C-alpha cells in the first residue's frame, strides 16, 4: 500500500492537480462563506466540470471543494453571525461574540486551525479503518449488499427529525426514479410512450434539480423573511498567529475529542457535519470546567465546532469507499464522480484502484494545507464575498447548474429533467419532506436492483436473506432503526403537543411563526 500511496502522491503533487485542488478549495471556501449556498451546492456546481478530466484530477478538485466548503462556513458565521453552512451553526455561538469583542482575526484563526487539525485526524482514521472495513466487506455477496443498502436507506429516513414516514416515502420515490427506462432484461418501464424516457434519467440532472434548484427557490422565498439587523464587525482582519497557536495548544483534548467525534459521525449514513457540530459542542461544554462561559466568545466552542465538522470529511469517505454506501449528500455526489469515470466504490476498489484510493488520501491532506493557507491569507476577502446578495447569486448559480446538466450528454432533455425535478424538490420541501433520503435512493437504486436480481438468480428463495447471518443482521438493524425512529417521533410529537397546549399564548405564537 505504501508504494501505491507514494505513486498517488506523485500524481497529486503534479502542478496541474495541485492547481485543481487549489481552485476547488477556493471555490469551496467561497461557497461555504455565502449563507444559504452550502457545501453540497458548491460540489454540485463543480461536478459537471470533472467530465473531461481523468479520475485523479476529477476526484482531487472535488475533494478540494469538499475540504474548503466545510471550513468556509465559519467566515460568515464569525463575521456576520449567519452560518454559511448548516455544519457551522455552533461556530456562531462563540465565534460571533468573539468578533464583536474586537477579535475577529483571533476567532477566524482558531476556526481555520481547528478545521485543519480535524481534517488531518480524519484522514488518519480513513487510512486506518477504510482498508479494514473493505477487507471485512469482501465477504459480502448480493444478499448482504442488498440488505446493507436497505439498512442505509432506513437509517437515513429514520434520522429525518421526526418525519419517518415522509423519509421512507422519499427514499421509495428515489428508488422509483431509477426504475424509469430499460431494465437489465431490456424490458421498458415507466416510459409513458415518451422516447426520451427510454434511457432513464441521468443522476446528475436529477440531483442538481432536487437539491440545488429547490434550495435556490427556498433562498428566494426566504429573502423577505431575513432579519438583516446584524451588528457590524470590522472587516479589517488581522490574524494573531502566536495567540491562536496558544489557544489551540491549551485545548488539545478538546481538539482531539471533537475531531474523533466528527470522524465517527461522518462514517454514519445520514448524519454529516451538522450532527457532528452539535454533539461535539455539547460534549465540549459538558467536559469544560466553566460551561457557563460557552456562548460568550471563548476558543473552546469554536474549536469543538470547527474540528468536528471538518473531521467529517475523512470519516464520510470510510463507508463510501469501503462499502459503496455514501454517508451524506456530498459523499453521494462524490460517489457519482467515481461512477462517472467507470469506478465502482466498494471493497474491490482497494484492490482494483489502490492508486486512486491513495490519491484520495493525498488530496485530503494537501487540500487541508491549501485550505489553511488560503483562509489565513485571503480571509478578509472571503468575508466580503459573504455579503453577495441572493438576488445576484441565485441566477448565476442556476445558470451554472443548467450548463452543467447540458454538458453531461449535450442533451437538452437533461435541462428539462433538472427543472422538472427542481420543481418536484421544491414542492417536497414545501410539504416538509426530507430530500436526503430521496437523493440517496436515486444514487443507490440501480445498485440495489442489480444486487437484488443477482441474489434471486442465484437462489430464488427470499428466505435466503434471513438464513445468511450478515444479511439477517442488516435486516434486523433496519427494523431496529425504524422502531427507534418511531419512538423518537412519538417523543417529538408529545413534546410539541405539550408545548402547544401549555397556554393560549403559546398556541398563538406557534401559529404566527408557522412556515
């Protein structure tokens, strides 16, 4: 493995790939800095430009966006009090108060350095556990892979914040979308006598439409509801390097704990940076000698938040590479990049494409270094970019999305697919239906169908899924995740009922703020 990593490092260290990583990191930071743009949106915009690249170059630029995006959210969170990405929400709790105290440079420096350390620790976790998990999953046959995908879908649907039924329906809709067109036996399905439907839908326009288009529409709708009364923070930022190093050195255990939490949470399907963010902040507060100081502008909170959400990067690659199961939306798109270049993520990837695996490790490390340099040198400009109004941002991003969808096959139909699924995604968002299970269903649908057919061809009995230990375990875990989600839903509904019926004033308040 060492010689493959050395070869991969030489490929990634070439001037052209280093330039691509730098461009990716810069775009990711800019995307993360703009409130409402999100890491996923940045990755979707860059995705189409990887079509003409070789696998190493394509994956490297996407990893650059990934690493830069997770660290970019801290800029607007600290400077404006508005998190650039959902995964930097808790950064605002201490970063913004520190900036208001006249120390924006210190807050930004702490966040950037914590992000760097979190990414490096997560890469170590990926290098250690990725091959071990891949080796274990070499025993997986079609029955195990089918039930593992089922478990991933139920787990993601179950983590939909009290919307289990809607999450399950969204996952089912995602699977249904992948059945349009010819099946493996050349039977046409759901074409509605439209020739364009016979080839099915490409993943890219569907994903861009469901998430990016609907997100842009959501941003437009929220324009009139935003509270723009933000206190001013000076854009004259100076980084006190000695002070931030001292701050980090004084929080070694907090930094390590938060990075490990981020890596672990990132490896779980359906979680991501937002969940890691809140868990690590909560743990830092619980282990602190002065928990009452959290939220007043102390380094502890910024370190816990940024180390954890950046550590998600390496952790999320573990199930994606080893099992072929993306942990969250950005990883689903990253998996799409690999599939686009003819590479199927899974246990065989470590044997068949060890150089590419090594390139992913190297790109994460180099991306982290580039991120630190870019953030520290250009942070005042990133802070100004965060002020770009949505009225300008939305049409530009929408145009880039349409160009990307068209560039896939030079087919106008893909643009119509993008807008069609964009409207569907927006309507689902209005109906409070989670979009993550839907996109995961689209990404995993074809693989699920292939493995299910293969399993039934090898043995026509459905009981085989229950008699094989691993597949039976995954089915049991799927049922358990649904039961736990139902219990969580019941608790949430009881809490809402209690809060809503406590007083007439509460009921009035709830109705006034209903979206």
